[in-house]
C-alpha cells in the first residue's frame, strides 16, 4: 500500500492551490480528481476580486482584462452605474489557470491521479493515519495518508467520512460562456435582481471584451436554472449584449454554498477547503478569494503537522475563526432568501439609488473585506511560513 504525507481529493482551484503550496516544502502528495480532463466541467464563473489580485500572483495569460464598471438592474430594469478608480475584477481563464497550477504541482513532485473516484476513508490502527479507498478504471486500490484534504465540493464525501460539518444551504448557478468577437472598450459586470429568474441571488453578464459570461443563480427549490437562463437571455441579456458574432464555448453550473464557513472543518486526520468548507461569501456567493486564502492557511497548518509529527496541530484549522466575521453577511443572506416578491425587490432597489444605498452597493462590489486574513500562531516558524504563503 502506497503511503503519502497528504492526499487531496479534488483538483479544482482549492485542491490545486493547496497541493502547489505544500509541494514546495517537499511533502509527498497525491492529488486525486474524478475528471480525466480538468478543463472540462468547470463550475465557477471565475471572477477574481481586487483583494485577490493584490495578494496573489497569477500566471501570465490566465486573466482577462480589468473591470472597473458595474451596472446593477432592478426587476423593471432601472439601473445604477457604479465605477471604481481601481481595477476591481478580472475574469480568470480557468482552464489555463488549472493547467498552470497543475504543471507547477507536477514539477514539484505531486502525483496526480485523474479519472479516479474517491470511495471512502477510515482511520487506520494507528490513529494518526487514514486509509483511503479509491477506484480507477473499474479497479479499487487503497492508499495511506497522514493528512486527508477534502477539496471535493459543496456535497463533500470527505466531510462525511471524517465526520466534519457539511453544507446545508446552497444556491445553484448556471451560465453560458461565449468567446467575444466584438471589441469592448469598457469591460463591465452587469448584475440583475429578479425574484423569478434568480430567486435569492441574481442574474449576471460579465463582459471583458474577450469572454462573455451570461448566467443565473438562485435557490434550486424556487426555479429551474436552465429554463431561467433561456428566459433571461430573451428578456434581458440579448438587449444589452450583442451575441450575433459571439461563439458559445461552454456551459457551466453547480452548487454554491451560502451558509458561510462551516464550524468543524478539521480533525486530527484531515481537513476541508474550498466549497467543501463552505468558504464562500454568504452575501455575494463569491468563492475564489476565500478558496485561495483558506487553501494557503490549510497548507500552513498541514506543513506544521508534518514537521512536528503532531496530528493535533490540524485542530488549529477551525471555521470558528471566520464565523464572527460573517454574522452581518449571514443576516443579509437570510433577508435576501426571504424576498420572493418582485415589488419588494423594486422597492429595495429604490433605496440603493439613494446616497446611502449607492454607498452600500459600492461597498458590496468594491470593498476589500470579502474574506479575512488569518494568522495561525503555533510558533515562530509557522508564522513566517504563513506570511510567505499569501503572495504566491
């Protein structure tokens, strides 16, 4: 049976980031994903916010043009235009980003097992190790690891097997991605409040002049995402964006957790990152900044656990560190979830058009407080490692 320091289940952005950072310290890592090709079946829109762009480096050619302009629409298509003096968003070319991160991992010795299904995990006789059952090409095999990382999405099977907290609240997003053949002098993010087409969330158009993302999101019990997207395109999108020369490249969709970072996201055998940990803003449903930060934090804690050979170190990785920060966002999420009436949304939009409302909207879209930075104070060595992980 093969033995690893770390096994990471899921090679999305969270899993790749964690593997990339850990591999630089020489850990023996197995990265597992059920997909044979990471560029297929992408779930995220890929919008990175300013805070992420300032704190993390990205490979050349993996980001679209900077976006400074946002237009917010009411159900009756009344609008508010918001403009920042800074570059606030960039749409990631996720397939290229995944490929670049994976290349870094492989060059640093990470073993990548694609087309591999995670079956189960159980604590071995030595409680500091976990035995995983995996399946590839119809054949089962087992591996042993000191630390198991669940980067396997909203409905995490790793969370179940490690008896950690699981996501209980999520919305569903669905979008179409087009290659743009029309020059856009002013990249813009368009957001639409509509209780019928996007109950509990919003519909969107992201146009940076290279790609056009058109999508809807909301609570699954209240709408059919595919049908809602069709209606949104006919009712709204095609009146705002010219798609006549655009080429449909792919569709994306999936669950987005909106209950905030889960409380119990680690034990002595492993931990959760990304969507599996609920690392998404409850208000905006933005998950890429939390994903990168939580993965960096996880890599720091796991490195310390391996260096000290002390499994209890993993317990320093706790969702409680973040819950207090998200109290106001969670309350706003509850309010949004209850608004199922177009008239109420229109009324609320009237507030946003006022001075205080515009200031609030600007803070939501342009504020730098999406996800807190957390320093894990275990010892001096850990502190220096954690600080160095922020800019990678």
